[in-house]
C-alpha cells in the first residue's frame, strides 16, 4: 500500500475557480467587444504599463529585436524550431484522408482541413518564455494554417527580443506586443486593427487561462492549462541528486507547481529529501521552488512497479519522468499522462525547450481524456458523402424514410421519399414510410 513520505498541504481551489477572477475577465472581454482597440490600449496601459497606437510590431522593430541576439542565440532558436518542425511534420503525415464504398454506389470519406487563422499567445511577464513560440507557431505552420498571428507581453517595458526573434523565425505573419486577457481577447473577438482568429493556443497565467475558457466556443482552444506539473517514477537505479534536480527544475515554474516523486525505495526517498534541501541553498529561483515544494511537493513510497504505475495513472500528471530498472514496462503500462520522459538521459526541460515534442500539455488530471497541443489541434476532420447510382439512392432512401418516421420527423422522411420516388421509381404517399 502506498505510503506518503511527504504529502502536499491541503489547498483551496486555485484562482481559475475564483468568482472574482471570472467576473474580472468577463468584464474585460465585454469591454474589448464593445470598444475594440480603445479598450485594448487602456487595458494594456493599466496592466502592463504599455501604451501605443498600434501594438503590431513593424518590420523595423522586429529587425531591431533580432539585432540584439548573437548568432549563437539565433542558431539555438532555429535548432529548437527545427526539432519541433520535424516531429510536427511527421505527425501531420499520420493524418490521412480516407474514402470507402460502404454499399455499392455509396461513397463516404473525410478530409483533414487546417483552420484558416490561429492566434498564438506567448507568455513573458516574468520570464521571456520563447519556447512557447516554437510550440505554437511552428506547429500551426506544419498543420497548414494560412494566417498566424502571435502576441506576447512587453518585457521590462519593451518588446522581448528573444520572444520576438522566436516568433519571427517560427514564421508568424503578424507579431503583436500585447499581453494578458487583452491579447487573447483581441485575437479571439477582433478589433479595428486585429482580425479575429479561429483558434487560440498557448499557455498563460490564471487570467489568460480563464479568458480562454470563456472564449471557448467562440473560437477553438488548445486546452485548459493550469500550473505546471511534474511526476517522477523512480527506483534505486538513480540517485537523490538527479531526482531532486528534476523535481526542483519544474517546481521553479511557480509557487503553485506540483512536483511528485513515486518510488519503491525508502532510501532513495530519504536521499532525495536531503538533496532537495541542499540544492535549494544555491538555486537562484529557490524562493519559488521552495514554496512549490513545501506546499505541493510529494514523495510516495510504493511496494512495486505495478503500484507505482497505478498511483501515477491516478495523478494523470502533465509530465511523467520514468527512471527505473524496467523503463519499457512502465512506459507501456502508463495510460494517463501529458508526455512521457523515458530514462535518465532525457528530462522535462528537454521537452519544455528543445527536443521536439510539444510542451503545451494537459494539467489538472485532464490527461485522463486529452493529449496536448499538436498539429491535429489546428486541423478539422470533415466528412462527406456521395451517392453515385439511382439504385443506391433508392436503397438508402427507403431505410432513411422508415427510420425518420420512427422519430416522428415527417420532413426528414420526405427528403428520403423524394429520392425513392425519383430514383427508385416507387410511389410513396406523403408522410408514409417507403418500402
């Protein structure tokens, strides 16, 4: 039976469920809908201290940002984007159109059609999270989206050079220096200067997440994202130093980021606790990571690999890292996760920044029913049907007529009956079942 060596503290529901937050976001979105650009300018000045007549960056401004990067920094960004593109392109190739003949003369099929326009939000209030540009813009391009706009908040009072460079190099058509609810609201609703998009993607703070929730339906979204989560499934084949590093490396995302370790080794659990305390003495983000670990960190001791997998599946964590004596078994047994990191040679930071899988992943146990952002999120699977012969139309029509009348839909039945009369050359009384 699982034993908690360290358990997270009980917490109340996060801000996303706070009525005040919901009301504030709702009012902001309503203001954008009513007043357009004027509302966006006022909101940006109020929340970000950033006010200008046009938030779209000019080519000259983009080039100024690019000039602030070294050649090595540009190469690093391009390398990361190439990895994301390779994997996204491979995923796109798995989405195949199909067409079959179900009965003689009846063709059914589907096509994969990219959305027309995507809005890609890149967070950057505390840190310039340029990797989010790769994950959203590059993936949308691989999906075949024709028009991609992107927005990121100002960083230290001006456009963030690293983010702008990543947005531009990824292939965005328009780049806006605009953050928060005002950014995602403007992209979804549209203003005098910003055309509305079909889908919104990208992570953000609790306000951005709530805005996406409220805008869902008006536009598509990637998923409802909460605080970053990480979970380690580990045994005595690794050491406390590595486990502590991987836990704290994700805990530094935010004070509300859960970091969980599941192991069948009490010795490793105790070593990891000691090592976490040691590493926090020199980690620059220790204030954030320590708070996350204190309030949301857990270490769970299990009897076997099977029990470790069972507990991990119940958590359905965003990131699941596997470092055991039988990684292949654990990986094949896992069912609920955002992304797997298999073996000690990889880690969540690789996935966050460069390895090529998408880092926009389900949180809050949403991995029970959905995966993360991928090319498929930007693509609609649309069906079609074609009837090639009179005989096929009459055959399907007779079945359809009878089924419609079972439900009481005479108008529906008449659509079928008309085909039976025309193509089957049969007399069918109005409102009566064919055949």
